[in-house]
C-alpha cells in the first residue's frame, strides 16, 4: 500500500509540470513575437503609467522644495476653485464646441472619401487622388498654421482676393472670434481626411465581392450597392472609431489652438489645454493646472465608458 501511494504521488508530481509545460507551449513557440512586445510595454510603463503617481499633486498644495510626497494635502480645493472660476464655462463651452463641431464635420468626411475612392476603377487616377489627399497629413502643425495665416491674410491672402472678385469685403479671419472654430475644424479635416480614410479603405477591401455580384443580379445600381453592401460592411469599423473619438472628445489639441490663438479671438479659442498651459507653466500653479487636466481626463474616460456601453447594447459592437 505504501508503495502504491508513493507511485501515485510521483505520477501527480510528474503531471503538474506536464500540464504547466503544455499551457506555456504556445508562448514558447512564438517567443520572438513576445520579445518584440517588450519595447512597447516598456514605453507605456515608463512614460504613461509611472508618471501617473504625480496626479496626486492635484489634491495637494505642491511645494517644489518639499516634493510631491512632502506637500500638504488639500483635498478638492483646486477642483472647487476651477469650478467657481470665471473661465470655467467659457473653457467648457469652447472645448466641447470645437470637439463636437470636429466630430460632426470631420468624422463622416473620411468615410465618404473612402467610399468614393473605392468606386474609382482607373488605377492611376485612384493612386493620384490617394496621394493628393494623404499628403497634407505629413505637414507639421506649425507649417499648417503658417499656411492658414498666408491664405487668410486680409491684405494679401488668396481667400480675400477671391472674395473681392465677387465684390465682397475682405475679412480678418484670424482676429474675429466667430471664425476660429470653423477655420480650426475645416483645416483639420483637409489635413487628416485622406489619412483617416485608409482604415475604411482596408475595411472595404475585406467585403466579399460575391455580395456585389448578388446585388447586381438583383438589379441594384451603384448607389444601392454602396448603401446596402459597402456601408453595412464597414459599419463595425465606423462604430469602433466613433467610440475612440468620443473617448477623446475633451482632448482638443494644444499646439494648433495655441498657434492660432491671439487676444482678439480668445473668447472662441481658449480651451482647457491652453488654460492648463497658462496657469501651470506660465503661472507656476502646478497643483491647480494638474486638477484641471485631471478633470479633463476623467470626463474623457466617462464618455468612453458610456459610449462603449451604449454601442454594445444597441448593435453588439464595442471595444470590450
């Protein structure tokens, strides 16, 4: 009996390593792929997650001499100050206004462009259109804003010369607050629509050609095939990208707004990111600016979770 128990124990000890070895076998076979992931994981850990410990200064009166840990806790003092400030509603209105404007105008344009490029049958013309629409993506923000100033100059700008040809007065676009959002959004659409259409073109290439053949047999014309075959085929991709864009709704980029901003259009151009720069970097109010930035991130996070939840309930397409 004793020998039997010892034998069973030996079998169990041998079975455990074998099961562990089997579970690790797929990872060991593809170890080269996991090695390639190491730099990416290291980047996010070092530059994205590790600095998050500094978020606590939003709840402290940060004193450089005492450091982050030594600075006194003040709770939600800085958040309350931001909510009660004169700038709060202006910043919120401008940030949401630009973001929603950009979403309504900028989100559908790459989809329409991809659908149109997909219908082009001449290969040379198709490549030409793709090259022309992709090219602006590679312009730096500084160059783009420089072009905007040149074209919209009230004295020498091409746009104002065009207006004068029709007997209209020249417009000082860059110093009139009412034009800021439109210029910001449409210049962004022009710069990014070609590049953003690439993922939709990839999704369109994955649609089964037999669906189009069946639609032709049923008598569907080109527009009907686009509506009933192409758009449903890329709908999951559209939903996923919409969720991702909603998750950054409050994240209006700093650089372009800052370069286009001046004292005369401040009522329309002052957003949360530029306010954080003025109060945090220029004003050395590190705790206060950290609180404003954290508020912005939390709102984006809530929007991402909410839109993802709604999308999963409505059409079963979501990020997770």
